[in-house]
C-alpha cells in the first residue's frame, strides 16, 4: 500500500508484504507489527517509509485534498528469498520477471480534524 500524494516522500509506502500463500483469501484485522506473521503463516512484512515493519495507517495532513492509497497485489511464480528488512525497491527488484498477474485497488482518504495523539 502506498500513497503517491504524500510529501516529501513519494510514494510513501504504508505496507509491503510478500510470500502470501495462494490459499489466503483474506487477512485478519490487526496484523502483527513483526517481520514474519504467525497468521497467516509465512507472510513476510518489509520496511515501510516510517522505518518500521508492518502496516502503518494513513495520516494525510489535515486540510490536504484526499490522498490516493494504492493497494497493489501481484501473483508471482515463485517464493521470494529476500531479507526480512527489505523495502519496496528491494521487493520490486526481486519480483521483476516473476509477476504472472496483478491487480490494484485505490482508496481515497482525507482528515477533516487532527486525530487525538496516542
């Protein structure tokens, strides 16, 4: 998942995951923030633009027009053997030549008021 409307990082990568088994048809709510997921088993999560691993939710600045969030999926013909700390660029390089299908869903999100600090 990435946000090409972010500034100054373009695109801002919110989540990258790979080696999702073909039998997986949904992901559970509240995925763990760890490199290797326990559920679904075997899924690996790389480094997002915030420097952490796992999903980093959207936080566009209050007052910005709605940002576009691209959820990109790729079917690969092999399991990727890349370091657990890989980022978007490392993933795309490793996936090059192995993509046998792909899809994309784009969602829009903006914030009208500043969210409370946690």
